[in-house]
């Protein structure tokens, strides 16, 4: 597709892949949808309000009624579009720094399927400009949004460090403080430029250090728009999405609540973890990278649990989207000593991920690397959110990783 990437439309704000002209085109093209209401939320980047104004103008002259929910998380907006049976736009670039921004388009609680993306892109290419009259209203997230979170009961009292990434999760700062009075809140003072700035889900070591220094029980790092979480145990072990899925799958299986005894992982999952699940008679299905691919499998009834290494976790068909707050609350509600021991005992494959702006002869490179990393896995793919290529090597044999890396670096030098 021309405009849509793995997670919506995204790019450096002001550049060609996220220009004001492009944003206006998106708004104008919303006349393909029958729904009159368009819900908008955004993260804390300085550019989010600029994009909001462009969308507001374009949507209003498309005849839409725009409901502005202000700074809110992506899962909150997904919840609202599902409840109101309408469409929404989340202005965010998730884990990227403040120079990036983007549009996640949500249709009745779900991200757009490919057919709707294609239809929207086709309309955008027509370069039309509607001349209707719409309206604009400011709204707040309703209190009943929090009822689901309140229903997740946590028996033990935990002292928690929350890293809000100076992003969308700051809108939940008061709720978290009320529910966890002893919590330490960090990176909860957004200024438009500090979102994900060496904090949040890509930098869990920060919350880890504060947790250890204060002798706290758990730490959690959210990303910029609140749809993923990375959790840190008291002993300092960092649980990414692969490990969190292992935890939830094994706990749900013991309670006979794991649908079809199956869990959905992305192709870049650590095979050391997924192998342990399969050894314990839990089926693992792999799908392409992107939480919408996980969501699709759950929607189709393949499983009730799935996620990605990045921290996206989806729990069921009813709420078929990833929510960082749901992840930490469910984790705390199920946490037990045996599970902690099991998490600490897992032997993950050695894993290395390298990024390159350009890679020539990709298929040949991938085959060469697979001939070196014979006991593990090799993935060479274009990033779905940034203009670069990723090479991932994983193996139980550390020597294979080293040999693979040496070959990779020599290849890049020689071919590029």
C-alpha cells in the first residue's frame, strides 16, 4: 500500500510521508464512511494538535461531526469507537520519538482491514475536496471506561513503578495513583518533545533501576500511546511480550481458559520461549509482524490470546485490541511464586537485531545467513513503521550468532 504501513500512516511530521497535505487528504476521504461521528484522540507530541486542526477542518467539510477526546490512549479510543459503533482516528507514532507522528484509523474497535485501507487510499488518490458542513465537539473519556479495569481484582498489595513515557498514559496518572497509592510515577510530565525520550517501553532499564533502588515489587514501562507494556520483576528480570505471552498462556491453560489450547505469536518471537510452550502441549501459531495480524486470528476464533515481543498483548475476542493497562492488571491478578520461578528458568535463544537503511540482494542474504544459523531462526524484513530494514538472528548456539553477525557486517560493507 502507498500510505498505510504496519500500524497505520506514520512518518516524520512535515515530511512527505506525513505532510499537512496528506493529512487533509485523509480527512477529505472519510466521506467513504457512512458513519457521521468521527472520534479523535492524540498523544502528547507537539505536532498532535497541529494535525488535529488539519483533520478537524477536513472532516468538517466532509460533513462529519468531530468528537475531540484530547490526550488519550489508543486502547481507550478503540474502546470508545466500539461502544459508539463508529470510526476514530488516533494521532500518534506510538514508540517513536517526538519528530514522528501518525494516524491510526480505528473502525468500531478494530484497525482497518486491508479492503477498507485500499478503499481509503483510492479515494485519497482522487484528490477531491468535499463541500459539506460538519461540526466539532470536545469530549472527555467517560467514567464507565474504568469499570473494566476495576473488575480485574488483585489480591496482593504491590508497590509499583509506572513509567508513563511522557505519553498518552499520562491521562491515566490519577487513576493509577488512586488504585496504587504507593506507586512511583515517572516520566509523567509531557512537554510535547519528551515522549519516549529515553523512557517508556523501549527503555525498561530506567523503571528497573528505580524499582531496585526503592525496593519495590514490580515495574512497568508503557509506550507512547499506551497499547503495550513491558514488565519488570522484583529480581530485575525484564519481561517483553514473548515472555508475557508465555506467562499468560501457561496460567490460562492451568485454569482451562486458553481457547483451543493455542497462543498466537509473531514471526519474530524468540523460539526458545515458544519451544517451551510446545513442550508443555500448548500450540503456537505464528503470524506476520503487526498486532492487527494477531487481532485477525483472535477475531477468527483461532485463539483467545496473542501478542508480540514489543509488548502488544490481546486477551480475547470481545476486547480485540492491545492495552498496556489491561496487561499489567491481568499480570498482577495472576502472579504467583511458581510462575515467577518458571519465568526465571526459561532459556531464551540468543538473539540479535540489527537495523540498516538499505540491504541489497535480500533473499540471497537471508539464505546465506540460514546456512550459518542452522539451529535457530533468521528473519530479514522491512520495518513497518520506519524507513529501514531489520535483520534478526536467534539461536541456542551463541557461536552461530557471532558467525552470522560477522557474515552480515561483511555483506553490508561489500554489497552496499
